[in-house]
C-alpha cells in the first residue's frame, strides 16, 4: 500500500514538472495552442515512461516480501530478464520510433526529462526495500517452524512449564 502512494505521488510530480518545464506553468493557460499541446504531450510521455520504469523496477523487488533484492540477486531469474527486456523494448519502440510515436501522441524527451523520469522511478523500489528492512526487523511475514511427523507416530508441539517448545510423541 505504501509503495502505491509513492508511485502515485511520483507520477503526479512527473506530470506537473513536465508541464512546468514545457509550458512555463502547470496549467498551460496563456501559452500558445501548439506549444501548450506539445507541453502536455511531453508531460504525458514523461508520465508513461515513469510508470513503466517504476513498475519494472518494482517487479524485481516484488520477488520476495522479506528478502532484499540484493540478497536474491537481480539477475537470478532468467525469465524475469526476458519479460523485463520485452516490456522495455516494446515501451521504447512505441515511445521513440517516429510514426509509431505520433500514433500514441508521444514526444522525444531531453536529458533533463529522462533524468527526472528515471530518478523518480527509483523511489517506489527504494521504499519497497526499506519496507523489507522493517519487516525483517520485526519478524513480519516470517514462516513458523514446520513440524515433521514420523510415520506411525502422532506428534504435537507444546510448551513446557519454562516456556520452551517441546515435542510430545505418542505411539499408536
């Protein structure tokens, strides 16, 4: 839930900053029609790229609720690499190819705009990794010890008077 709020917030920031950088103000009023249209298209392009990159980054972090991306290894799942690569290729094809770009009303981004898009796209995965640190610290989501049962023996786990776990076996 926390990551969703950060993703929504960074999307709004991306869009509003894109409008201000290209129209001089966030609402585009008082700007010539063609320039205003271009400003809105750049802001929309920045937002689309931001959402795609943020979600692709978060996909790596979503592989475990408790373990860090760096513990698991970002490249340990080859199918993950294929799917991220295909998503990235499709997005860049749509956003950077003349002709296709016009169909989706997307514009080329300059270095400053790409910097904002990629920088803000890192915020949700960072929040996700920090959340995992808290989860590990408070043992949230930790799986309980599994009790293995020997054949033909009923087994139960109980607490001794000292509060320690002990296994009780009863033969049938």
